[in-house]
C-alpha cells in the first residue's frame, strides 16, 4: 500500500499538470487579446503632416496634408475624386475655377481669391505649394464641390463622403473592441460604446466588418451586435453649379468650311456658294495664331459677312493653330494672360464683324497641352455665351491618343462638337486606304456619343478623295476634289466597283511597277454616311471643303436635311 500511494500521487500530479497545460492552451487560444494596434502603421502615415483619407468605406492609398491646422489635398487627388475643373497655371502661379459665367482666381500662396471682380478673404491660403506640389485647401474645394468631410486627429485621418447611398448601421449590446481582423487575438484598433453608430460593410459567419464614424475599419463579433437597420444619409447639395445654357438651332446644321488663305480669298464666296443647297452655315478660315503671345492674324471681311447674312447664312469664323513650328499652342494656352488676350481678340472680331459663331480648330495638340486647351474653351465659352455667339469645336475621330481633348467637357461648355469624320488614311499613312470608310465614320460617331449629347454633335464629311501611288514600300497620295477624282478615273480608264466594307466606289490600276488606287467620295458614299448620321439623330453635317464637291452632293445633303 505504501508503494501504491506515491505512484498514485505521481499519476494525479501528471494529470493535473496535463489538465493545467490544456487549460492554459484553451485560455491562450480563446481569451481576448488586449494588444493595441499601431495606428500610425494602420493608417500608413509616413509623415507627420499626413492625413489618411477614408473615402466612403475605403481607406485610400493617397494622403491629404495638415498644414498650419488646415487640411489640403494635392491637385491630382482633387481631380481624381472630387472635381476636374480646378486648373493650375504654373507659369503665372494661379489656380482658376471656371463656371458657366465666372472665373474664380487665386494667386498661389495668397489668403484670398477673386470671384470675377469680387475679392474674398480667407484665414488660410486656398492654394499653396509644398515640396513643389500644388495643394488646395479642402474648404476651398468644397465651395465648388458637393461632398462632406470630418477631420480627426491622433492619428490624423478624415472621413469623406461624395456619395450618399443607403447604409446599414449596427447596434451593439455593450462596449466592444473593434479589431484589425476577425479573431479574438487580432489587435484592437479602437473601442465602440453601446450607443456608438457602426456602419456594416460585410457580414460573415462569426464576425462582421464594420466602420466607425471616425474612420476605423475593422471587425466585431456577431454576438456583440443586437440589431442592424438601414439609414438614408442626406446628400450634400450646398454647391449648385451654374447651368451651361447652350445655343441650339431648331434646324439641322449644314455647315461648309471655306478655305481662305488670305484676304483675297474672300472674293471666292459668291462663286462657291452659288450652287449649294440647304446650306445654313459657312465657316471661313479667317483667324490663326501668329505668335507665342496669343496674337491672331485675321482675314475677316465685313462685306463677306453682309453677303452671307443676305443669303440667310450664319458665319462661324474658324480659328486655327496650324501655323508652323515657330508658334507653340502650349506656350499660348498654358498662360492665363495669353489665353485672355487671345479670347479678347476673338470676341472683338466677333463684335466688329457681327459673327454668329466661332469655330475652334486646334489640331495636333500634345497630351500636356490638353488641360490648357480645355480651360481655353471654358473661358471662351463664357464670353461667347454673354454675346450670344455660337461656340463650336472641331475634333478628330476619337481613336488613338486623343482623350486629352476631353470631349465630355467640350460637350458641356460648347454649343456644338464637330467630328472631323475623315483622314482615316492621310498623306503619311503607311498604307493606302479610304479617307472615310463607313466603319470609321460609324465608330467615330458612336464613341463621340458616349460623351456628348447627340443634339450637340455634327459629323463632317469629306468632299475630297485621295489618289494613292504605291511603289514597293513607298506610299504617297494627293488629295483632290470630286471633279478631279472623276477626271482621273476617266483619263486612266479605271473601272470602279462598290466596296461593301468601305461603302465607297473603289478603283485601281498598275503602271511601271506602281499601284494606283482610289476610294471615291461621291454622292453614293456621302449618302451612306448621312444615313448613319440620321440614324443617330445628330445635330447636322459639316463638309471639308467648299469648292471640292460635285453639284449632286447638295441634292443628297438637302434630302438628309428634310428627313
């Protein structure tokens, strides 16, 4: 018996140790951790002045800045999430915001800004530079944008809402830890009291992903939630954007461009319009940039306008930038003072010659010029709107790298957006081809209508054909009018056939190792293009250029106008 007792004691001791070990492991596994998360790391605050941004229910990679107690957003962030119309003029250290009738202007670093002629003082700089980066005060942005935000400190973070969809809220049984991840051992981000509002982001089997009112996104156990309910937030509507009231004609536009290379070119007006039918608008190429200060050369003629008006034609004079290597569109358009000078000259010309419209034809703009071009259109539209002058803008077919022309914004600020529905193949193309196949035209219209209302879209058709010569790998072409193209076909005994893919009459022949090809623009091809335009309910047709057409083209266009 004496020998058994020690043995039993040892066995009991081993069992107790085992039970204790198992119990400790159970406690270690299932008891709640009190570890606190590193909030600076959680919000990824790299610098002392960083502010984490919680946009809707997502913590953003980008950061705001806390500068002199004021929250600032960099311009790229403002454009990406809030408002694309804030514009930086680096050369003159300005920030502009252009509405339908007014330009707001602040000198970067100043504690005031101007709305038209009215100066508004602020206790902070609406715009400033830090580390060569432009920042806008969030309160300045908010004066022109509808959103809400709330700033919290220690650590720096802000909750921002730009949308106001219904939200699911949670009611808690008692004070509860919000953990970084689902699990009792996950570090604690913050704690929520029973009366605190939590927003439910995702419900899982045992845990629910939630967001606190002050921007912590984490997890609580489902057993801590008593109930959920739906909340309809009240949208922020403090800022009302001024309405862009467009000039809209109650008829289909039939515009023809009149190529005027000098003052003497105006004398061809009578002969060129004599055979037209249904023409509503003529656009003489009168203005062009002549230097990098924003000065223009003008071929405008009072007599020309008088004769056009007598014939019932509106005159939308064209301004172009294709004036040679010495003139930089970027230099002119990226400077506020030069843009203003250019606009003032155009409006002076419009008033002097009683123009009905201005047609902007700025081509081959570099990507970095795009934002300045769009700002030019915004500012020009204000002056045109004041004087009742139609503003139209010419655009390439939207293929390739042309997004910087920002057709969507054009469709808001301009009265008409014109598609230059040609130059599918041009001199310099690597292969011969149609100037404007029907697929090319249809694609241009479809893509433009994704951004611009149909009642503002005019599609331009070509009155010219390219005669192509291909010798080996060398490709060359020349643009000719319809009469000359027909003469070419006749002189070379070319038999043309209808190309169903291009919806054009096609002809070719070979001589001395050179292949000669033509895809004709004629009454048949123009008719198909107009049918596509009619099907898409466009505002009208434009044509390049007056004098290149055959007389029967006007019958085809007139038929389109009457539908």
